[in-house]
C-alpha cells in the first residue's frame, strides 16, 4: 500500500526553466539596449559560456555530486557553512558570475568589464522576482495531502532551495519533510538519499512513490532505491532506454487519476 509521495521541486512543482528563461530575457534585453546585440542571440552566448566556465572551477565536482546547475550558479550566494564544498562555491561563484557575462560580451566583440559586472548583478535581481509555479501544483497537492504523507526531495544548496521556497511560501505547509541534497551530503540519483528519506518516513521502498521530471536523477535514483516512480514528462521527451520508469504522465493533474 502506498503511504507517501516524494516530490522533486524544480520543474516538477516549480517551473524553474521558465524562471531562468524570463530572467535571461530581462537581462539580455537590458544588454541589447546598451550594446545592440540581439537579446536572443546574446542569451544563447551567455548560456554556452556559463556551462563552459562552470566546469573549470575547483568546486565543479562538488556541484555535480550535490546537483547544482550552472544557471543556479549565476544567482546563488552559497553561504551554507556546513560543507567545505559550499564554502568553496561561496568563494568561486562571484568570479564565475562576472566572468560569464564579461566573456559573453567579449564573444560579441565588446570588452567592457563594468557592463559585465552590471549584467551579472542584474541576473540575481530578476531571478528573485520571477518565481513560477505550474498552474495545477497547488490543486493537486491539496487533494493528495488528504491521502498521503508528502515529502519534498530536492537537489541543491539548502540556502538557495530555501530561497526558492521563500519566494513561493504556499508550498511549504504541504510537506511533512523537506530534504535538500546539500544538507544530506549527496544528491539524487544516489540511492542513499532516497533510503534516508524512507527512514525519516519510517516506510519501506514499496510504500512510497517518487515523482519527478528528471529521468537521470529522480527516476534512476528511485529505481536504485527499489521505489516505484512517476515520470512527469511535460515536454514529451523520448525516454532513455537504460532508465525504466513505473508510470509516465504529462501533467501533475494526471496524478490524481493514476494514483
């Protein structure tokens, strides 16, 4: 019998990709006014530079272990004190944030460090003002809360994930537990974080279902922990042949019928 549902946060309940997209759009429009560079073209340059530079920092291996992506690196402060990896990120990321925007400008023939610093500061400014939640998130959680224990299991930095939850405080009361990978020490898909979550709930793997949008982290991790899972595939992506899933839905609302 299923007693608990574990939910991923980003792009499962929160529409993080839209928040990132709209933040890039806002900053790149500002850059277009000052430089004349088409904002969509410049956005792609910044995205490419961010991914490229992110991998050059000493903290990169740690970010992969915890599950923190380059675009979170562009606005997080990472002032978590609990782990040397976060302390290193706290040192690295201000340089990374500036260098990303300066390098992107340079790619378009503009050597302006001051403008790069200005744009680097504008991205966190906009990102903190642009939280998006899927339109069916609260309705679905309200209905499920009456039938199951709800557990939020998210990869990332505790301070940054807490910031996202502070921006959408209505989410917090739905969950019996909220576990952030950075507080645990390792992220999804490592089975140990799923096993720890089950221990907190005092449940066996057969008594909980993992629900998330990411095959590589949410679904593969649940498989490794012996849990059933539901893949939220809003973008109608092709499945990966080496990662099976228990069920697939294209919206949170479909969970109500499926469960």
